[in-house]
């Protein structure tokens, strides 16, 4: 079956840089998405990588290496409002292009 | 420029009752997806629909759960004879096309007493 792994929790300080990793099973991989979810809120789309390399959107960047079955989300200049859970989600060709989600990484930011 | 809308936001049901969750996709989006999320977990895919068609229901429990997306009106996720284990947040997402970014609604928090 398909599976994704990401750390359950990451702690960082305000103003710092943090990297959240995601590894996935290879078969049928199509693309990697990242979503942010605040407690009690809805997932919000952050980025999508289908090709190797780095995609930058303001303070957030996302990276993909298809050969390593690995990606990461990079958050710079951390702000307290970035405290949330971050989910990687993979689109699999053999699951009708549906999103399969990781269990999420809770990002805790300290002042 | 309304986003994906879901109602109700919170729903309380007693065991054995029926729950109906509604989802109106973003304007111009014809693809709807339903997901379930338990506390401290990621989202689990349930069903993928286009207008009047169920494309993929591989994540739906075989009994008590059904979904529809009629030609007119919102998509409905229906849970019959709810049990405590159905308590969860149910999110709907929509996209303009099959492989395009999914945008999520605010979710319906279902509590079964």
C-alpha cells in the first residue's frame, strides 16, 4: 500500500528556519502537496511539487527529490501564527489521483 | 469569490440517528472530495465525485455511508445509524479538474453521543 512518513512534532523559535521532511513510497507517485492546518481549522493549500527541485512562495518553500522519494517544507522567518500542523500529501496515479495524507507534523513555535 | 462551503459546522447526533453533511464546491469546480479526520491524525480519503457520478468510493465504509453530488445543489455525505466511532471532522474539498489543487471547506465536526 501507499505510505508517507513525517515527524510528529517539531519545535522552533520565532524568527528561525525550520524544515519538515516527508518520505513516501515510490510506486505510482505523481506529485507532492503541502497543507497547513490550524487547530480546529480547515487544511489550507501551501504548495505542490511534481518535478524535482525547489518551489518558493514567500517565506515558504517546498522541495522534491523523486529519486530519493523525499520532500520537505521549509519555513523561514518563523512567526507565532505559523504554529499549526503541516501535512504532506501525495497524489498517486494508481489511486485515481487521490490525495493520500501523512499523519501531520505539529509545529510548535516558542518566542 | 466564495470558497468551499460546508454546513453544518457542528452536528451532534445520538447513536442510531442519521447525519447529513452538505458541501457546496467553489464556483466553477465540478470535482468534489470527502475526507474524514480523527484527532491528531491526517485526513483519510473517503469518496470522489463529479456531477451525478461517483468516481472513486474506495475510502467509504461499505455500510451506512453514502454520498451524492446531484446535478443541482450541494454534495451530500450521508451517514445512517451513526455510532460513536463516526465522531470526527469531515472535510469536503473541490477542484476544477481531476489532477488540480484541492481547496478545502471549513469542515463539519460530527459528535455522536
